């Protein structure tokens, strides 16, 4: 297949390296900062464009990877889908309920998939199988903790980060949405969320939150505590801990620890495939992208399409609504 990328920033580098290892061709690149598109085109022997519309009109593209600022994800996806191109989108899928409705209104036979690569981490897959087997007993609840560092320079050097209309949010939508998603992936359907957010360390610099915390209620009475901040001094692996009838399970990157009720402790280390980008992003980008391509080629459903990711999207949007209104929000799918 012929692959194109729109938005040639840091995350596009991760996508390009994963695509390069496949049997597909990186054919074209687009970026409003055309010098960045030129650099990618030179490295991967493709063509470069300033406008994605021109790229899709002139090139025979099968799949478009969207790696742009958040607010542009949905408009670009709709344009590509309506022009017969499959779309693989970086997170977040949307930044508002209006954008979700716009995506749902698109009538197309093209594939739309989202990059929630941490679902492909071997440690997550191991725990998912364990929970589904029933071996750990009843699931009571969980906690998800993300403590990363995003200094003022991260925002002041960007023309879109930290701006609410372009980024859609901060610590949740940009940094910790993957951990929030994994709580839903492992615990099941979210029922309601009660959240709060704040800007503790970047007042006057950004318009978005640097801290988000929430209590999330899931089906069958399961409850999760969620906390994310970009005000820490380092970037460390997120922690997901699941309290079960037989044991407590802790996941940190590629490490899984079982804490049994009799005080016995078991630890497992998993070998991740070579990582692209920053280590704490997870090790599943390549597997996620290849799985999307396989779905297209075999004409089978992709596990991270809009229908499968809607609960995660509504939980994310519900968390923001709850934090803004200071009310518990029911998640209606």
C-alpha cells in the first residue's frame, strides 16, 4: 500500500519508522511548515506538500496517517475518508462531542483507526488475558497514575500546545489519555465519572490543565481512581494497579507484579519489541499500525475503530465536562 503522513513533527517520526519496517511504501508527506515535509521526503524518498488536500489529489494514497495538532484530526480525517483514503489517526480521536458527531456522520467504506498503542504492550496483553480467564477472581477496582514533566518551554516553543482550541486540553488529552483508556480496556464499560482539574505549575503560560484527577465508576460496581500531572520532575512509567479477589496486579511499563493475599509476590518482565520515540510511550506503535494494515488487507474489523473506541472517547469528554461543571457525569454510549 502507498502510505502518506500529514503533520511531520516528533510523533510522525515514530510512525514513519514503523511503516518503514513494513512492506508498504511511504509515498508522501504534508506539513504547513513545508521544510519539515521536505526533510521526511528526502529521508524516505517520497514527495512533499504544504497542503494535505493537494497531496491526496495528486498521489495515489491508500492510508493517511494523521499526526497534526489535535484540532485538525477530525477535519483531515473526514476529508480523507470522503476521498476514498483509509485513515490512521494519532490520539486524541476528537476534542469535542461535536467532532465525535461529525465523525459518526461520515458514510464511507474506508477504514478509520486510532493509535492507542499501549493496548499492544505485552504486559497489558498478559494482564488482559489473566483478567478474562477469571484466575484472579472478581475485579474490585483499579488506580491509574501518570506523573510526567512538561516544562514551560514545551509549550512556548510550540504554536499549538497549551492552547485550548487547538489542543483541546492538557494533562489528560495529551499525556495521560492512554492510561485512562487502559483502565476502560481492563475494567469494562465506564458508567460515570466525577473529576477535577487544575493548573498548578504553568499559570499564565498555558490555557489547559496540568493536573486531572477522577473517580470513575465501571460496570458491576468496579471503581477506579485516576490521577495525572505534568508537574513532576521526570517522565516515569505510568502505574496501573488492579485490585482483584485473589491478588493485586501492578503494571509498570513491561513489568507486571502480583501481590497475593498471603503476602506472596510474583514478578514478570516482558520483552518489548524495539521501541520508537520515548520509552514511557509504550512499545506497541508498530504492532498497532501493522494490525490496522492487516485489517484493511483482510477486510476484517479493526479493534481500535470508532465503534470500539467510543466508550474511551466518551469517558475522556465526560471527565472534562465533570471537571468544568463540578458535577458527576453519566457516560452515555
